[in-house]
């Protein structure tokens, strides 16, 4: 299995802050990576796929970058509705997910 | 709009089996693979496998092979996931999730989840 390591596991931030979450793969993925947002009690929501392609309807403040083994999700200006848990997921073979990053209110 | 509606919560004893359904609407059911992903309480996400609604073909995660069966009924646009020989470690919310495009393994629409509780 390809292991996905996310960091940090949690981050405290304020509305308007820039937040960066990183994801490292145990082997090269090219650009086969997605990012999801999950609110408590809800299903995950696809934000970014192919490392940097914004899913339809997702605000442009969500920015994905990276390739091979190192990837980043940046929220350029945190909004109240962005406080949630974020997961990366590799799609280069059988999918595996990172452990999640909880974005909390400072 | 795409909608996935799942069956209700289940309570099972260790050793039993469970079947979860996922009824799709708002799109051509046979055109997109359907995946199953689970999430144990307070933990991360784990992929179980997928079913191709067009031909019934399946691919399962190695960890679940021999215990999971995914099927579909195209007449009612419904996918099913059956998990056998349940243990307490199988307690989780089980989601169905549609593939963004055939074979991409990106999940663009999710069901609300079905809580399966395994307890003696």
C-alpha cells in the first residue's frame, strides 16, 4: 500500500488566515492526488483532484499544488465554513487516505 | 442533481454479515463506477473496493478480499456492499461514493453514510 502522511494533524487559525496542509506519499504519485473536506457528521466533499484541479463549485481560495511525493493544500483566506477536517487521498492504484488535518478556530 | 441514498443503520453481532445499499439518482447509473469507503469512529477513511454498474465487474482492496462482495441492480440504480464475518473492528460508517470519471479513483459524490455497529 502507498502510505500517505499528512501534517499537521491539527491547526488553529483565524478567519482570514492563510492555512497550508501538506501530504507526503511513500512513493511517487505523479499528480494522482485528491483533497477532501469533511465536516462533523457528514460525508467527505471533493475539493481538488489531479493535485491541482479545482472541483466544480469549490471556491477558488482552495489551491492544490505538488507532484510526485509532496503535495500541498492551501486555503488562501480562511472562511467560517472552512473549519473542518481535510484529507488527502492518492489515486495511483488502490486508494489510500492521509490521516486528516483538523482546522480549528483559534 | 446527483444523489446517493443509503440504507439505514445496522446493529450486528460478531460473525454476522451486513448488506448496505446505495440508490443513485440524477445521472446515468451505469456510466460511473461506484466505490465503497468506510470510516471507523473518530478515525480516517479506508477504501473497500468498487463495482462497475455497467457490467458488474468488481475490484476489492486486498484487506477485504474474501469478506466483501459488491453488486448492483441496474433496474433500480442501486449498488450493494456485503461484508461477512464481522468483528468489532468493522464498526464504522460505510459510504458509497461515485467515481468522478471511469477509473480515476476520485470520488465526486458521496452518500450520507450508513453506520454499522458490531457488538456482542
